[in-house]
């Protein structure tokens, strides 16, 4: 999906912590976007999981900027 690709690129290129972009790109995959709910699947563990959790507020900000302010994120197992 174009918007999800935009999100990945924004995280990879804008954020000064290169590790965040790499972890996001390698571990988070798009599932769907309907009714303001962005569903993705995360396979992050160890260090990448910690990096993603530490930067959760920033990730949410980017999601809302690209997908809309009402967007909620749901991790699909």
C-alpha cells in the first residue's frame, strides 16, 4: 500500500536513529487499512522490539500524519 510505504520511508529517512528505520522495515508488515484502523504484523524481538517500543510515540505520530489523526494501530498475530 502506498501510504504504508510512505510511512516506512519517512521513518527510515527522517529519523536520526537509523536503527529505528531498519527495525521497522524488517519487522513490520502491512496487513490492511479500513475504517481508520491500520493493521500490521510485527515479528520484532530482542533489540528491535526494544527500539520500536522506545520510539512508539514517534511511530504513532507518523502514522497519524500519513493515515489521518483518527487512525488506530492494531498488531495482528
